[in-house]
C-alpha cells in the first residue's frame, strides 16, 4: 500500500509535540517545511519548556525554536480552562496510562482547538484514541510526505532532511510509512538511521518467521 500524508486540510492548524519539533529542527529545513505546509503551527508552552530543559544538557534546539517563534513561523500557545484540566488528567495516573507534559499539552490543546495533534509516540497515540476519539493525529512523516513539502524542497533536499531527522533526532517511523521513507532516502542509508534500522530488522525477522512457519 502506498503511503500518503493524512494532512490534506489546508485550513487546519498543527499542534507540534516536542519530539516532532526536534525532528523538524534536525532536518535543517524547519522554516522551509512549515512555510510550505501553509498551515498555522502551534507549540504549547509546555513543549517550549521541555525543549529548554534539553538545552540545559547542551542540546541546541531551543535557539532554533526561538527563531521559528520570533519569525512567526510557529506560535506559542498556552493552556487554560478546560484544556488545562484535560492536561492534568493526562499527566496523572499510572505510567502506562499517563503522558509527559509535552505530549499531554499537545493533545489537550489540539483537542480543544480543533487542530491536528502532530505526535509520534505510540503510547500517546493509543491514549488519544481512548480519550479523544475524534481528535485528528499526524506524525512527523506526515509533514515530510505532504505534497506541498515535497514540491517545495525537491527530492534531493527532502531526502537529506529526512536522513538528518532519522540520524540526529532518531525520528520514529511507523511500519506503514517504512517503504515510503526507504524509497525516499535509499536503502543504502537505512543502516545509518538507528530507528529505521531497528524497524527494518524487526520486519526482516518477522518475514523469516513467516517463511519458517
């Protein structure tokens, strides 16, 4: 099955989780990518704080994110009222049924503002389906695979940007996105991308088990 981006509604806005922001920054092309989408992009103040905490460990993302905010490519949003209550509920409870601050804030803000929550973590996706059945979800790969982004960057630049996100940020790839990513970056680059290589190994092992059975 051919993968295509789920982002098709140009009037929607995107609420970006921390890992998605880090992925986009790692591409080296965050401004070009987000401008090409022509969809308003929001990061919650919780996400900004998470990325600032990473900067204390020597990571460079906070300055790059500040540039996106100051250039009005990304808007910073805050939770209050009902979204804030949703946030507290999502960060409470057992480890298997709760989320980190950035993920919880992203889901709460998107749910309350009729936007796409762009989030890569599988647990957050599962909890979102349980809690917000109608909330629209997207991933970093959905952004990169959007027709407008592919057209704006061109194949070579998009491939290099994707490799950088995979190598530097260890961007997650869902199984149904795997073939599209490999076609884009080339099979020879899979081994250099840890998250993609793990998925490739898992797929190969599963294929061998099917043959053996």
